[in-house]
């Protein structure tokens, strides 16, 4: 959660925070990570800021990051949508939400019968919209695109 804009920088920073909070202990032997993303918003395949910041994350962590985007209008097939969002909606729909910290508390209490526990964190950084990627990155982007699914599947080397 953030008080700022939903940007590619926020999405990439969330991946970085997740790795440090959970991923590196649960997946200590992983040589890389696979991110499943929808097609729009801050983590869209069309957002160069997301790819640029993910490259920073890959280099910082020293791991390869594979990104697979669901095609347009297919985000309803994202397994997270069906397994998580209904519980989040239920958690925040009853009480009157007065602040972000209250919403964070409500979301953090979400548990499912299958053992899913939601971790909700308020970003300390305020993210601003309109940030552009430097032309140097665009000209030398290290992203390796798949030959057949170049829009929706790519690898970000470390």
C-alpha cells in the first residue's frame, strides 16, 4: 500500500521488499524468480519504468527475473484474483475504513482455510507519477524478450 501513485517503481520495490522479507529464506536456493503479472497498471508490459526498476532489483539481488504477463482482458484468469481478492474485499467491506493504517490492520488479519496469510505493508516512500526512464536505459535495455511472446514474456538478467 502507498499514499502515492501506483507506479512501476512501486511494483518493483514491492518485489524487492518481498524478497528480503520472505523470499530469500523460503527460496534460498532459487537462482531466479518468476513474476506473473496482469497486462495493465503499474506492472504492465508497456511500462518501461517497471522493467528498469526490476533490472535494478535483479542486479541488487543477483538473481534472474522472468516476467510473464497475462494477455489483455485475461487478468480474470490470474489465480491470485480468485484465491485472494475475495478475502480482501470481505475484510474491508464491513467496517468503516478511516485511514490507511486501519485498512492495513484489516488486510493483515486475512487468513484463508488453506493457510494463506496476508502480509500488508505501507510503503515508506511516496511514489510520484510521470517519472520517465532515461533514454540510455531505453537504448541499451538488458531485457531479453521471448521470440514468440515478446510482448508478454521476458527475462531480466542480473
